[in-house]
């Protein structure tokens, strides 16, 4: 969403040609897993027909079987209906005669009761088997623990074994099972990465668990799937699947305390002395804030405001000036700082690599 | 079967010389089941137009990515009001209206068992609708937060709690639905009592028209399901105003409890709305196939079976809350079982068509559209009942497609069919066949453009209830098609409304039995006199008018 979207893009005037071009590209499937430069670019279509992990692959296999069975039923019944309507349509000339009255047939009723019963038994057994196989109640040995906390309207992502917290962008190593604990800080959300796993609700006072075993590197998108208030639509998720050695490097970077750049000392002081620290943690500076996302390595993330905007210094200025401009209704308040202060603060934040 | 060769102006239609205020007084104070039925249906269509405008605004917002036509909260209010309106203020009154109008006529009675309760029910329903829409004007509340509710039509906890839904908008939602629920429950009591106690001589239970049987099952479901919703809503009011914590998670309440209560109402509600659609189709399809319904007793048994299974499947709306393996298996299999009795119905309708003389008049067009669309709705329901696949599809546009296939492809299509079929009985006038065809084809094409495509958005990962979406998700084209279909549907409804007006401006008189049909309502004049029948009829079979018309081969020799 551009910073100037409010007036020019009313009624979607400017959005249309771009939309068309983008749509055609999306159609060609060129975008799957490519490009991370823009918030609204890359990730491609989160189609559940393009699985890149377990259990998404198993769910697709199961779903395909269901679809095939239903397709056969559809063709048979729709065929019967169509043939019947065509074959027995009244002729234009009415002879005034009523057709033979047939009151029913116990044999036919039995047939179209028993056959569906058999189909339901088969489908039920397959489904029960899949339900049991795909739910894991305890973490498998050697799995990576991740704690996901849903907030209005962003995702807190904690790696408890590695001792750091990030937001909105989940990083996972290829080939290792990640075991996710899902909790909510406020209302019900739902964690959904269509290409990696089915969705699971994120419910206050409960801990739900899900697992993901990535099988392909790249960036994939998802988002909150349970309506959770004003900005439900901009509670986006990204997952980056890395080769194991790249993941290790990312973890080591995240474990560092925040960078101190001498040139941004003023911005840093401003951050530490305004209300910023009440909500945000920057490790090495202030660790009391937990209401908003951890900003220790803010610039390692590609998006701002849970995917509502690209993460760069210009958007940071925009965001600090008026969060509603990027994400109307967001919980982040406008801090009413001067332009000079905002420039210093944005400069400091964009040094947090 | 010639549609209308009547030239005589029916007696009842002549009685329009009374003054405007007298006529208004008559309608407001009426306890006549026919007038109340028409009031219910008319109010339902009034709200249908409002709910339709809300839908069109949403489709305009979603037609292109990153659109800024609507603010997020405006959009969230629209889908809340759209869902609430369509279920409680459109579906419920229209099914109650047809039930009210037709049950006494079909069983040879002169009115419902409790005419005053009947009137009370209608006015309570209307009051509920007005209270809900008052929120747009009156719910600013203490905090200045609000106008219409924006918590979604199922108002999940804790989002609908005081902490996250400030102001009074959600209270208007609670009270509006709660009050209109009194109307539904009193209507159901009335329909059960009427059907059980006021049948004419010879009208045994196994001779009831299928319409009446199905409305009986619906009425029992209403009595079972709606009080649960009312109870849960009162608990929510306690949470919001009296310091209770049933659903207040910040004080140890349970968010999932609300979902169990809501869907224990909500799933039977789906059948409460759908079985009347079956009821209309089960009357219309035989008449326009010129054949008796195939497998009457199996149709009745299948309806009762659907009613029974309907109360044991609610948590299939909750596969993603983390039900655990046991409950997931139970609700998946129970849901699949629903497919068996609904399959029986589909096959019986097709068997009724088979060997008949199928007359593709407007009511029949809508019913044949219904059969095909309901088949798709049933099959997408089977897909959704597979819990592992549901973990992907739940809360996506696939679900939006599915339930609109049920409620529009199933219910609204049959409602339109029923309107064309029974409008001549209610008014004495035919609806234009030519306009009816325009209405059908516009609505049919629009429906499929809008909702068939939504299956695709769903499998491409688009969640429901989002006011905007980024470009490059591959959803743009499908959303543009969906939005364009909404225009055609609106045009279809406009043609229908025009046909209604035209029926009054240039009347084509219907006569008592324009469709050459077989149930008792066609044995009296159109519109029927206030007392329905001069003498209470006596029946010997399920098709008393067939017996009259074919004394050589009456039905009672075959039943």
C-alpha cells in the first residue's frame, strides 16, 4: 500500500492496471517462492496445491482423493439430472395426457441408501486414519520449538531454545520438524500457512500445538484466518525456509543484542526516553516493553506492521508519523513527535539490522 | 396446462376499494395467517434488498486489491450486518411466511392454532430487525465507539466481549437477534400445534403434503436450537453488563464455550433454512413433472433423519480450534452421514422428474437450478467434513462459496421458485413468465460468476472477512469475476421486483388453480377468502385434487 494511497487510490482507480499486470504474472505461476524486496511482492500465491512441507503435502494427497470421489458422484448425479430433464421435457404440443404415475420403488430406495452408506464408511475410515496420523500431541525428538503468540494484529514469534523473540516472519530450517505452540494475547486468531500446514486457531487461555516439516527452501506467505477485529486483513505472515547452515547463521544474528551505531546515538536516546520503550523491546537498550513487536533486529525483517508495508526508512517515517496511514486502526499510537525527532528515530530504527 | 385463461376478476381482488388508512389498519391489526404470511415474506424481501446492498458494497471493495473504497471498520460492519440480516431477517421470516400462509391451506384448516400469537411473532420479528438496524444510528455509546456491530455474525468471544467490543453496537446485535428469536419460536410453536391438531378429516399424518411434513421438522429444530442461542446471548449480556465472565478470557472465561453454544444453534439453523427449500421443491417438482412425488415415505424419513443428525454435527464448524482426535473423528463422520438422507432426497427428486412431462416454467427452472447447485453444495460439504482438508479450507473463501451455494443456490433459488408458484394463490395474479425467465437466467449466471469462483480463491489461500488483500496473491482475477457476478444477481432481483409491480399494474388473473396442481390450497379461490374454505374439505389421499380430477384412477388406490 503506497503512502499516498488515501486520495489517489480511492475507488481503486490507480490500482486497476497494476492489478491486471500482476494478475497475469500470478497466473503464470512465476511468483512462487520468489522475490522478497517488497511487502506486496513475492511469496506468490499461497495455493494449497503448491505444498512445500508436511503436513500440507499429506493434506493435499488426502484432499485429492476426496475431490476425486466427489467428482465421480457429481458426474453421475448431474448427468442423471441433465439427461432426465432433456429426455423428459414436455413437447411443445400438449396432448393433455398425464404421464404414468409412479409412486416409488423400495429396491431403488434401498440402492441409493446403501451405496452412499458404503461411500461414507470408506470416507470415514480414511478420514479417521488421516486425523490420527496428522495430529502430533507431543514434540517429536529433535524438533525445533517455536512459540507463536497472536496479538491484534501481529504475530509474536519466540524461539525459546535460542533465547530471542521476533515478529511476523517465521524462519525455519529445511527438513527439521518445527513444533509450534500457539497462544493468544487477546482474541482468537488463526495461524495459517497454506503451503506448509493447515490452519490452527490461536485461542486465549489455551495452548494449541501444530507441526511443520519444510521440504523446500524459499519464502511463503500466509495470514490470520480467524476474524480478529479491525485489521484482521493486515495480519500477514511470512515464512522463510532456509538450508540448515543458513538458519544457524540467522539464529546467531538474532541472538546478538541490538547494534549501537554512534551516528544514531540521538535517535537511540530518543527511543529510550519516549513511550516507545513501554511497548517495544530492543535488547541491549530496554527490555520492559512486550505489548508491541521486539525491535532488536527490526531491519532483518522485510515488512512493517505485519505485512502492511515494506520495511524501509521512508516507510518507518510514515509509520511513526501516522500509523493509521499505513494500517488504519492499528494499536500503535501516533507519537506526536516533531519531524526532526521522527527522522532521528527512523534513522536509529533502520540501523537495527 | 395453460397458465391463465381466467378473465374474471376474483372476488377477493375486488375488495380494494377501502381507504388507504383502513387498509393499513387492517394489515397492522390482522391475525389472519395469510396476511401475516405475506407480511413475513414482504419484510423478508425488504431486508433482502438491504442485505444485498451490503453485499454489493463488499464486492465493490474486493473487486481490486488494496482498494480504499471502504474503511476497514466499515467493511467489518458490512459483513456482520450482511450475515446477520440474511440469516435472521431474510431466511427466517421468509420460511416462516410461507409456512404461515400455506400450512393451514394445505391441511384444510381455517387459520393457525394461535392467530394472536402468530401476529405477536411477526411484530416481534420486525422489532428485532429494527433494533438491529437502530445500531447504525444509536449505538455510539459511552466511548463513541461503534455504530453497527463489527464482530461477525457469529460474534466470537472474546472479540464480542466488553474489552474488545466497546460501545453498544454488539448489544444491539444481541438484543435484535434475541427479540426476533421470539418471533421464530412462537411461529414454530404455532406450526407444530396447527399441524398436529387442525388437520381436516382424512388428512392423516401420512397424507400430509411433504411441505407440511418438512415444516414440522423445521419447527422442531427451531424449538430445539433457537433457545440455545438466546441463552448464550443472555450470558454474553451478563458478561458485558453484569460482571459475569462466561466468555471473558481475561478473567478465566472460555472462548470455545461460546463457539459450542453458538454452533449448537448454528448448525441446526442451516437445516432450519435449508429444509424449507426442500419443502418448496418437493411441491413444485411433481406438479411441473406432472407426476406424483417419488418415494413419499422415504422423503419423510429422510427429512426426519436430517433433523436428527442436524443436532449432532455442530463442531464441524470448529475443526480448527484444536478439538483433539476423538472429537474430530466423531464430527467428521457424523457430518458425512448427513450426505445419506440428503442424497436420498436428490435421487427421489430426479426419479420424480424421470418419466414425467417436464414443463420448464419459471418455478421449475429455479427448482432444477436448485437440484444441481444443492448437489455441488453437498459435495463441497463432504470435502469440508474431512477434518484434515478442513484445516486448510475452514475460514477461507471456499467456505464462503460453500455456504452461499447452500443458502443462495439452495434456499434463495427455491424461494424464488416458490414466489412464482404461490404468488398467483396469494394475489390472484400471475407473475410474468417472460420476466421470470430473465430473472432466472440473470440470477443463475450471476450466482455462478460470484460463488463458483470463490471456491478458487479459497484453495488459493484467501481467508474470509478480509477488507483488503495485497496484489500478487493470484486472487485478483477471481475477485473481479466474483464482483461482476454480484451485478447480475442484483439485476435479476430488480427484474423480479419489477415483475411484482407489473402484476399489480397489468394484472393477469390466475384463477384458483393455474398450475393444475393437486394440494388443497388450489381448491379454494385465489386469493383465498379469510375463512379459506367454505366447507372444510375431506381428503382420502395425499393429492386430493388429483382424486377429483381423475376419479377413474384416484391416488388412494395406490397409497
